[in-house]
C-alpha cells in the first residue's frame, strides 16, 4: 500500500471545493473536505492531514481563527486560498502562521506548485539533515521513505496503515530522542486527544509485528517505560 499525502480542503462554496478536489485527486493526493470552520477544526485533529488548503470566509468563523488555533499545537502547513486580495489580509494571515496565500481566482498549475512546495518544506525542516537531503531515514534494515510514505524492511514494503506510518515517521524525524506518549498523541491526534495511551500502544504492537524480527526484543523502536518511545539513531 502506498500512502498518499492527505490534504484537507476547507471551503464553504461547493463548486470551488469540488474544483480543488478534482485538481488534487487527479494528481494522486487524498482529499478531505470541510465546509465550516468547526468541521475543519475537528477534522484537523481526527484525520491528521499533511496539509490544509483554507478559505478565510467561512460561514461560522473566520479562517484567521483556524490558523491561530492550529498554530498553538502544530506546524502543519496551511495554504490560504481566499478572495481577499488586500495586502493587509495576506500579511496578517502569513504573520499568524499561514505558509502561503493564493488569491482567487487561481489556476490548477499554481495550486499544485504551492502544494508541492509546502509539503517539501515540511520534509526539509526535519530535525535530521539526512532526511532533508534524501527524503529517507535508514537504520540497519529499516528505511522510512518520506516521499513514498512507506516503511521498508530489507527493501520490502512493511505495509503500515496510515496511523502506523505517521507514528514511525514522527519517531524517525526525532531519532535518538525519547518522545513522550503525550507529545506523540498531541502531534498526531491533536490537543483534544483523550483516552489515555491505548490507541498508541495498539498501533505500536502492530508496528513491531511488521518491522521487528522479534517484537519482544525490538531493534528499532524502544519503549522508555512510563515515558514514551525512542527510535534508534540512523546510520
């Protein structure tokens, strides 16, 4: 299974959201749609998109408030797509944490180029220089391919689920560091994540069955009891 980049489109005009969906899906992105601000905030936490395409003029809240809310807990890339063309609106959105700003109307080629740049920047800002340079993390027989969204063991796709890949991806970017259960939960499921660490433990058990020769004696991802998980340092 090749996991695709997941993009959340927040747009209340259905004709525009359908247009953006068509552009993105035809270029192999997975697309989610939210028509209101409250729906967008919920989906950002629950669906863990790789990027948000955000309209500012939503029926229940201003898109600026969504930017502020998201930036309190994650650097998830946000591209604003808005009919507001005044320079002050662009400056305010960028100052609040948006990564880019496109004024309506726009073309497919421009949108795709901005999306590629935003996703590439999230990869290059990784804590690991080797990931920034190659798009991959390697430790022994394990390879995390960030561009293809795959984890390989001896060159064979381990076939992780979306959530499993996101956990391994995060640990790989912070290899050698202990990430607390709370940090991982908030990074992947948002600040409102509840239910203890059960979802994390279940996913980790599945991950180890897929990437470790002996899950009881892991070689790649270690448990720091009562604290969190640590990925082995890369080659």
